[in-house]
C-alpha cells in the first residue's frame, strides 16, 4: 500500500509508515464533502466522511488508469 509522508528511521528514531495515500486523499476532500453535505442539510458527519472516502477511492482508481 502506498503511504503518504513516511519518515525514515535512524539510530535514535524508529520512523513511521505515514498515513495511507487513500486516507490523505480523503482528508484533503473532506472539507468539500462537508460543504456538499451541509448544502443538502439532511446528512451527518458519517455521511460526509463516507463521501470523502468515495472521492478518495475514485482518486486511487484514477491513479491506476
């Protein structure tokens, strides 16, 4: 799986894998998803999060094309 912002470790620091690219994409589109959900006025936070991941999944598929 592709990671966003991995940190290399060294003798003093273990390093981190970073967040998944899918999570990064979802986080970037979440404000747009929240606005879209607010415009509809009948959805909640879970709906906005699910929409953000739908966009993220579309972006992941587009990368493969």
